[in-house]
């Protein structure tokens, strides 16, 4: 059975990107919403509670928290050896928790979270061929209680590889 697939990298990328987020002290501090200290278990518990490998928006959500969601698409396969992959990151938070300060950062909690994500990902060469390329950053409203930023990255990669 041939284990190669053009789409195999989607799950691998999602896992590695989430791992990159949870390895960032800055991102974890912001996500932990002011906890003075937290454990590795607390960080692991962010996954599927505040960090999702898909766009998660619960209209009945009552917690005042920040969230990170990601999606990986393959919008184009321009050649027989290369595929374009697209990473979409949504950084959003409840409007009641927008106020946040951290040395070296400016803006709302969402602005700072998006900046932290960009700093965490921009120099990484773990995804695709070369470095991730930020294509756009736009605002979005997942619902009437939340505000966020949508960041889109391009990451060309080999069409098929053995992993």
C-alpha cells in the first residue's frame, strides 16, 4: 500500500503549528489569562479548549477568553513536484478581555496575540520549503461577543514526500 498523499501534510502541519504555539511562553501567558504560574498539564489542556486545529466558534460560549484556531489548505498544485499550502490562523478574544499589556508589544489582546503568532512562525523553517510567507492580516467577528484577526500564510512544499 502506498502511504504517500498530497494531503498527508495537513495533519502534520496542524500538529506542529499547535506545538509551536504551546512552546511559546508569551502565547501561553496570554492564553492563560493572567495566571501567575501554570504547569505543562495546563499548557496541554489549552488544546481543544482554547487552541483548535480548525475554526471553532461557540455562540453559546460564556467564558471571557482568547482563542487560537488554525486551518491548513492546499489551494493549488502548480507543478508535478510542488504544492502550495495555505495556513490560516484566527486569533480572537471576547470583547470584555481586550485590554492587555506586555513589554515589547502594543495594541489589544488580539493585536498582541496575532503579533506573538507572527513572531513565533515567521522564522520557522519547519513548514514547507523555506520560511512561511505572511500574505494578509484582516479583522473578523466570529460572533457579536468576539473580535479577532485572520492571518493567512503561504507555504510551498513538495507535492509528495516520505514521512
